[in-house]
C-alpha cells in the first residue's frame, strides 16, 4: 500500500469509527507518518467543525463564536458522561479554538493529547451529522483538500 493510500485508509477508518482497523494501520506507519496522520485528523476536524462554527476552520477564520463554542462544549460534556476514559474537555476546546485563530492554545498539549482531542471532536460531530460518517470518502476528500491548502498556502487548482 502506498503511503498516500495508507493515510487515506487510516483516516477513513477513523471517520467510520473502525478504531481497531485504524490501530492496525498505524502499525504500518514509518516515523514521519504519525505526524502526517495527525494533520489528516486535524484537517478532518476542521471540515466537520465548519458545519457548527462556519467556514474557514484552519484557514485563518476567527474569532470563534463563543456562544456556539459554549453550547458545543456543554453538549460534548453531556455526551461524554460515563465515558472511560472521559474526554479531555479543555484539550477539545483548545484544538477547536486553535482552528479558529487561536493556535497558541495547543502549544502546551502533547501530540497525543492533541490527537485525542481532535478525535473526540471528530467522533462527536460525526454522531451529530450521520451523513458525514455514512459518506467517509466525502469527508476524506475535503480533509485532504484542506491539507493541500495548508501546505501550498492556497487552494488546489
């Protein structure tokens, strides 16, 4: 499997909730692939959060609507009751706000905490917008387009 196909398949597994498959795919990663996978995850979160907070996540939009953020965090806390381990709500808020113009909030977070927070936000929003998880190729496509914009500094032509 090519590195590109591996990352696409890994992100698709995360989007569809196939955590065990995603874990097995990560075992095939080389050292640099973990960072690339983290960026794919961050891009997917940016795409799904736009349905809640508006366009421009990860593209310089901001500031975030704090009223909407408060509602999101309240919903996330209620949905996470009884979860083991519980989601790190402060980290989820930090990664969400980082996509809307406050990237300094993620600086104290380890890569693992950022990834867990991104996945918690992604999983919650996918449960809320089931059509996204039912069409993983749509989400993966737009996440990859977002990454291309981050890399090139402009949208793909």
